[in-house]
C-alpha cells in the first residue's frame, strides 16, 4: 500500500500545507499498536485543490482502546499546529469522526479523521477509498456502502406535494422557512432529475454543478433562488421550480417510463393559483 501513499502525496505536491498535514497524520503512533490508515474523498477521486479536506480513517485493532487513541490523536494534532477548533461529529451520529480546523503554515486546513475498530465494529465503507498500510486487508474486507437508489415515482409525488407545502409557508409570510424549503425541494427532487438527465450521480445535489451543468440550465436554475424575501419573489421562484421540474420530468419519462399521476403537478399548481387569486392578490 506504500504506492497509495505516494500517489496521494503526489496529488498534494502543489499544496505544501495539505501535504505536511497528511504526512504528519500518517506518522501518528499509539504505544506501538498496529494502526491501519486509509483515505477517502478528493484524495481518492483526484479532485484535490487548495481548499480540499483531508479525509482519513485510522483503524485500531482493539475497540476498548478507541477513546484513548482518539484523545491521544487530539493531543498529537494540537502539538503539531494551531488548532482553531475541533469536535466530534455527533451532529451526524458519527462520534468516532473527529473534525479539526487547523492553521498550517498560514493556511487553513480542514481535517476529518475517523478513528474506528473494524475488527470488532465493522462498518460499510465508501466504494472509493485507498488503504495506505502494507500487509493489511482490514479496509478491503469491509462491506461497501450501497449507492442510494432513486424511486422516481416517489420523487415526483414528493415534489408535487412540496409545492403546496412551500406555498403555504409563503402565504403565511413564513419566508425564511419557505426559502429553506425551496432549497430542500431543489436538492432532493429537481436536481435529482436534472443530474439524471445529464448522466451525473443523481444524489450529489448541488455539488460542482457550476462545472457540470450547461450554462443555460444554470441560468434557469438561478431563477429558483428568490432575489428577495418577499412573497412575490418567493412565488416567482416556486413557479420556476415547478416549470423546471415539469420540463426535465417530461424529458426523463421519454426514456424511462414511470407510472405516475401525470395531472398531479397541474392540479396542485391550480390550487395554488386559486388560493393566491382569492387571498393574496
């Protein structure tokens, strides 16, 4: 696996602070214990840039030592450079993931280190990762994460229902929540269909869409963002959201027939128009 370490370091060669941090992490030791290392994310996909995180696994062969190793690693990083802050990722139910924000030679670095024991607490790993230790297969032996499958009929029903839900927030004047709900609908329905249309990973949401989607699609997508927190601007965005979904859904079902209620979006939009005409105009 030494060649994998060299591959990663080669990717980091143009980013001295990232390279220095990565090397330091690989030198971590806990009382001579056999620790295994692996990386995921941009270090594996080849998408590294100056703002990339370092996403690292450290495997500990004895689960009873996890807390000790994690605390020692925190001390190890604090002795290496300025730690602005760090925390366990308990907000996403991952207490073994330590998240650090560092300043290394004047550069800001985000370091994510998941310290685990796969021998006694196996877990699914990403499809793409690189094991960095020689003479071990503990990472390769784990199950891989199952890619999320898309139930497009369900996505269609949810999007249609969310249109009314969002409209109610706008009509009540709950504009901050409405804006958040438009973001949610865009990411979890509209962008799924758009990304599918362009043969992209459907569930990557907004990730790198500036580089991946055509300029005319981005121009239309921009209109799903309200230009102000007013009812009028929010309704314009909601209408654009519906128009884009209707267009790309129509494109999608031409190649992938899906059993769905073809009138549902029209009926819900009609209800929105009727309520608006009676109560808000």
